[in-house]
């Protein structure tokens, strides 16, 4: 599975031109059909709505592995957008709200929100370590971008990813990059999954200025 951008036209162009790399062997991906369609929940509270996503698939010309191309606004195996999950994490980490209060605000099941928060907390130490290293590696002035120290591991993780989001915003010449977009760009679609952070992670961008991309994927609460 690979994080790409929201522009389906550029995804098709990059697949046809061999400009997307296989995350397994760094071979070139080529068009390989479509993954199954899924309904993804967008928005919060009374503004909730469903969108059908049918992600593109690519097949590596080198190792023959197939990969779902998941657009950057979506996280792997989640039925909600990354922005919604990020809002829950912020409400817990920055404001100290409980999962039931957050669930009521977002209009999501309490058990789903509790799972998001537990997953982020369980991965927080690794996330903080990786994104601190990335910010210092890629930021021209990492110290100037750094947020205030956080009292909890989850707070430190959020601060580190936020700092790296500022680095990427400067690199891509955009005014603001949401921290969850930076997380998905650097760590891939499983950024919000505990398994992504077990056994170590590579300190490389999954999305670079040279590798652009396309559409959405797999989802569960």
C-alpha cells in the first residue's frame, strides 16, 4: 500500500510513466486495475457525509507485488478520513478530552474513537523519535520550527509531526500542511496503525516531490 495524492489524473500519468516506486523493492509500479470500492466517512457532527472511494492499484515491474494507492487524505484500514482521526487525537492530546466527549463531538462511535486514541498513544514514543529525526534531517531551521515541549508521549509525538509538517510545507511551497498529512506522507498509509511502528521504521519519505500520486483504500472503524 502506498500513499499518493488526490489527483487521479496525475496518478494515471505517474503509473503509466513508471514514476511511482514499489515500497518493497523500489521497482517501478505500473497500472494494475482497481481495489474494491469503500464508503469513507468525512466531516464531523452534523456535517458528516459519506464518499465512495475506489482506489487504483499498481503492480511492481520488479518483484511483481501489487499495491493499493491510497490518497493522502485517507489512512489504511480506517472508515474515516485522516482529518477526522487527527481531530480526535488533537482533542485528547491538546485539550485532554475523554473519548466519549470526543466521539459525541465527532458523531462517531465511542469504541471507534477510543481505538484511535489508544493506537496513537501506543505508538507515540516511536512516532516522536522518527519525526524528530526527520525534522532535524530535512529542516533548514528545525529549532525555529519546534513547538513547546510536551508533557506526555502523545503530546511529544504530535509536536514532532507538527514540526515536520512545517518542514514539508516549506519544501512543497504551501502555506500550511496539516500534521496528519505529513504523517501519512512520511510514514505511509499505516501511520495511524500500531503495526506501522513495531519493529522500527525507515526514516525516508514515502512521498517526495518526484513521486506524486492518486486515490483511496481499505477501511475499517
